[in-house]
């Protein structure tokens, strides 16, 4: 079907992040603009015959050193357009050498410049190529340190980074798909809350956080959502979490 217009909204905001009215209907997003954490992109597509539909893309953006890497953790079925997350490292290209310079300089100098610029561009390329592996190993060493250093886990900060994109900044939920956590009686069962955070909910977009968060962080999160926005279900300890892993 012919697409005439695509609007993309991030995390339920009222103003579109991007509007595309001519082909190619393809969205490129800079993960740095979205910021770290889990995001929901709602893509509203209007077709030539006047019909329209909505699709949700779920993104996970992590900050590694100074660049952001993102991946789509869940692309919707029959998605009408392609969405790319562009990594800053990918767009960085060595500048092409100046043609003018070669035209006016004598042959010897010309060859010298070619040799030098070739050498420089080789070095620049290898530097760009090295970067992702360096970033990966840095990210891994940070990840190794995090669980032991996580003693002072901040539930509110963890919530806004990992959960607010779907469950709302005030735990108010979003639409019919993402349940409200404020005033949600299901949260009275601490074991249920911990299990959901650790394992997610298969068959839904609720992700599993067991691999990326420490016992302290899961406890801080569970405690935070059980005791915020009018909820008063009591604290959760790291030992409670460890017992359910
Ligand atoms: C990508 C979207 C998404 C993110 C991010 C997300 N959730 Fe969820 N969550 C869901 C959906 C969807 C459900 C409903 C699953 C179902 O029952 O089908 C859910 C369900 C839940 C429930 C169960 C609610 C109930 O009424 O049974 C809890 C508790 C919960 N999430 C907590 C969290 C916490 C804490 C985080 C952050 C660490 C988080 N969620 C991050 C989408 C998300």
C-alpha cells in the first residue's frame, strides 16, 4: 500500500520527533538523542487510501564511553517502515583528500602528498576500526565492577532509566498495553514483583532484567515501585532477590 506520511513519536510525547512526507519512508535515529534506557517509538503511518495504522518499536539504548549504541529489542509484526539506529562511530569517515592541491603542485610534491594522505587515512581508518572493540572491553569492565559497587542502588534513578519509557514517569502506565504500577494491587506480592523484574513476561514486551541488574538494584527497584505514587507495600531486600534467582 502507498504510504503518504509517517510520524514518529518517542515515549508517548505529544509532538512528533520526526515527520516523513516523501520517500524513502525510512527513519534514522541517533541513539544519543534518545538518551540511555528503554524507549518506545510509536510510528503512525498514513496511507494513500486514507487509512492509517500505528506500530510500536521498542529500543534499548546504552551508553558506552562517549558513544551511544542502540538496538531494537522488539520490532513490531508487519512493520511498515524500517527504523535504523545510527551509531556515531559509523558516520565518522576520514575526509577525502583535496583535488585542487594535487592539480597545482609539481609531480614530486603530488606523489609525496598522496603517500602522506594515504598513510594518514590508513591510520585514521584503523583508529576508527579499533574504537568499537575498545569501547566493548571498556563496557565489559564497567559491567563487571557495577554489581559489587551497586550497594547504594537508587530505585528512582533505575526506574526512570529502565522502566519509565513503558510504565510512565509516575507509574501511570501507557495505553491499554503497558499496565499502571501506581495503585496496582498486584504489587503487594513482593515475590511476584521480583520475579517479573528478573524474568520479564514472556509473550509481552516486558523485558527480563535478571542479567543486567544486580540483586541490590532489583531490590531497590522493587522497593521503589511498591512504595511510590501512593503505593505502600513495604521494602524488598537484596537477600529476597537472591533467593528468587
Ligand atoms: C518495553 C516496555 C516495558 C518496560 C521497559 C518495562 N515494562 Fe514492565 N511491563 C510491560 C508490559 C507490556 C507488562 C504487561 C505484561 C503482561 O501482563 O502481559 C508489564 C508488566 C509489569 C509488571 C506486572 C504488572 C501487573 O499488573 O501484573 C511489573 C511489576 C512491571 N512490569 C515492572 C517493571 C519494571 C520495574 C520495569 C523496569 C525495570 C519494567 N516493568 C519495564 C512493559 C514494560
